[in-house]
């Protein structure tokens, strides 16, 4: 009987976990709360939407924390063999690919609005934009000011996280920690600069297609920077606890992948929205006129 339960393969059979069920219930509660909140619906005369949304959000965050904690414990026990690590890498690659398609949607919306600002079939769009891009009356950001500063900040953070990865591979614990500290600080600085930029925007989210496409694309990227910064903070805590080794550090590797993905998306945002959509767009308009 003992031989029947002996593990003779490299794959990890996950123990029964409550987190998929808890996470799905929390997501359902949050979705219902969001709908009730946005629609102004009540329950027994009370505006329960915000409370349901908050309860669901707390449940999701707790599920994420507990589930990933279990994954870390599995790694510490040695359950993440080479075969398991390969499967995890495939999963992370597919996740990043899905994130790429997520941003493709926002780029598509932006380019559709900007390239066809005077489209005859989109007469309402032409009425709002004046048939030009950026739309008439919109004062866009100077790409060589705060946007360029944030570009340099993110590019530098990509360098520091690569330094941390290189230090880890060579078992340089101090280099790993300082590389992560600098990356986290640069990520936080990027967020502060972007908030400052939003506070001084001469246009809003409502009332114009430029503001809607601008804030959706750059705002979701800013959210990804925030999530990536938390990801790196967790890696810094784990690195300080001595959990990563040169041969097993999937958590850090995935954080680095995610951070580089965020860097690349920002470069496209800077070129498309800040440069082409403002400076170059106006220059092209003068040439055509």
C-alpha cells in the first residue's frame, strides 16, 4: 500500500484548496455590488452597492494573498520541480499575452479615434473633434516635460530590476536587495509623477473622446505600474528573508517579466499618445493644411 502512494513523477498534485471557491464568490459579490452602485439600486431601502463592492474586493484581495502564500509554501517545500516551473512559466507567458491584448484594445480605440477624426460616417465624432486630432479646444501635454521624465524613470527601473536579477543569479544578496529597493522607489516615483500630471491636465475624462482614450490607456498602465510595484515589494520582503536562490526564484523572475512588460507598454504609450498624438499630430496637420 505504501508503494501505491509513492510519488514517481515530477509533477505537483495540488492539495484541496478553498481559494478558487472563495475567490469566485468574492468576485460575484463585487460585480453585483458594482452594478448596484453604478445603477443606484437599493436593497431593503439601503444603498448596499458600495458595501457589497467593498466586501467582494476585500474577499478577492484576501484570496490573492492567501493563495499566493500557499504557492510560496509549495516552493519552499520543494514541490516546484523543473517540470512544474516550466508549467508556471507557460502560465505567466499566457498571462502577459492576455495583458498585451488588453492594451491592444485601448491602442485600437485611440488610433481609430485619431486616424479617423473626420470620418464622414462618424458624424458625431467629427462634430466633437472638429475633424482634427487632437480635437479642437484640447490642450495636450508637452511630451518633452513630465511624459519624458516618466519615460526615463521607467527605463531606469528596468535597468535596476535587471541588476537585481543578475545579482541573484550570482548569489549577491546585497545587490539583489538594493536593486529591488531602487526599482520599487522608481516605480513609486513614476506613480507620483503621473498623479501630478493628471492633476494638472487641461482636459477631463468626460465630454471628449481624447480625454476618454487618453485616461483609459495611460490610467490602466498606471494601475499596472502600481500592481507591479506591489509585486516587487513582496519580492523584496522574500529576498530579505532569504527565500530566493540562484536556481529557484520564479516569484522574482515573474515580477521582472511583468515589470519589463510594463516598460514596453509605456514606450508605446509615449510614442503613440504623447508624441504622435500631440507634437507630431499637430505638425502633420500643419503640413496637410
